[in-house]
């Protein structure tokens, strides 16, 4: 063995050397010393051995590389993932939190899903659920506020009359007439409060009424007989099949709804004229139509007549309130009828009758019906 370039192999190395490494072999760092590279000559006997110097030992910067690979790089990836998650999750949650805070402060028009229209995930569904809740709560609050304001307005006039009647009784002025006024106003106020509470119950609770088998033809006949007795100077006409028709419905709610609609038609029909009630089947529905011979309703108010306390001043194009009276009512009848019909799974609508010989208003009730 001949040393070249003034290099000197250690005795320990010479004693333990058995096999050099080919140039194609990989160098591993678990050796204590740098490996010796073995380059054979063409004669098959001579071999050129090169022991790499320590400065050429791979892994000189291994600690720094390990630090970068095991700590810095995972940290950067974690930061990137965190940022993405923040943008994807926390930002919508902040919008939802902001919408909730604004809603709690009284902004009932705020909605959370407006900024999430491009997404379809759990947060979108959460925002949609929030919006549905906000719609219902805002509707309930606004309706309750409106109902309270309208009720306060409607009670002011009869309370004033009651106070005047009480003064008359105390001063012994027309005591009998004052007592009759007291009974009348007290009865009107009791009916108003009962109807308002019933309407508030329907609006707040959205009840599911218990349904039973009900003969609709017999029910209509009884209602028409009662209406004819109450409004003896009018004609109440009933058109319906001769055979009985059994439907699933709630007796009290359906009766009250039909009575309110018929009474409303009779209130607005001149004396001697006719209110016609008809019953027929359309597909999977029973349709009850109440036609009066009044002056009808302006087209722009056909939906508004089902709102609480909504009344149209006669001979006027605006919706100015009428002074409460037995003739005008309090504007709760049709509102209650609509809530009751909706609770029964049906629908209600109004339209004007503009025939050559007849004018008036027609209110139609559609109730679900499956014939056997």
C-alpha cells in the first residue's frame, strides 16, 4: 500500500480495513469516521482508496436542517392552516356574533346568511337557522307591538264613553240610558279583549289544532240558520251538496272562522240583499265561498283586510280608522278567520265580484280534503 499526496492512514484503519465503498453507494451518517471510497483499476489488482476528509462529511448542518424540518416548517404549516381555518370558520362566526348582537339591540332586519351565499356547510346551515329564528321572532315582536298599539287605540274611545256614563250615573243624569251604555261598552270591550287575546295566541303559539271527523254540510247549515236569525232583514242563501261530507277539522276553530266571514259579509251588505254561501270540491280541497252584495274592497286592500284592526273608511280611498261601533266592528273578525284557517292547514283569499248584475266581495276558504 502506497500513500499519495503526503497522506497517512492510521494503523487502526489499516488493521480494520476490509472493503472500500463504491462511488455509487450512499454515505450514511451513523459511521464514526468518514468512509473510504474504493476505485478499482482495470488490472483487477490495483485499487485506489480515498478517505474523505472530515470537512466533506455530509450532515455538517444537520442540526440546523433538523431544526428547520422538525420545528420551523411544521410551525409555518400550522400557521398557514390556522389562518385558513380562521378565514373559513372564525370570520363567519364573527359575522354571526355581530348579527346576533345587533338583533339583541333591536335591529330586527339584520340577517346572518347574506355573506355566506357561496358556501354550503354547517356554518351556512347555522346562519340559515338563525335567519329563520330571526324572521319568526321579529315578526312576533312587530305583530305584538302593533297589536298592543292598535288595542290601546281601540280601547281609548269606549273607555271615554264608560267614564262619561259613570259620571252620568253619579250625577243621576239619564241613569237608565247611562247604565245601558255601560253594559254595551263593557260587552264590546270584553269581546275586543277576547278576540285580541285569541289572535295573539294564534300569532305567538302557531298551534296545531286537534282534528276530528266533522260533517261540514251540517255545520254550514247550523251557521247559516244562526246568521239568518241574527240578521233577519237580510237573506242568507246556502248552496251545498245534499249528501254529508266528512272532513278532518277542528269544530270550534272552523265554526268561528266561517261565522266571522259570514258576519263580515252581512255587515257590509245592504238590508234586503243576499249573502250566498256555497260549498264544492276542487281536487283535494273543499272550497267554501261567501259572497256578499256590498260595495267590495279596493284592489290594493284585498290582502290588508286580513290584518288586525284594518278597516276602510266608507266613501274614502284611504284606510283611515272608523270610530268603533256595532256596525263597523273592531277589524279583528277576518284576521282571526285567517289565523284559524291557516291553523287548520287551509288557505283564505278575497276578491271582488264585478258582474253586470252583482257587485260585492267574495271570500274563499280552501280546506284539505281526501274523499274516500
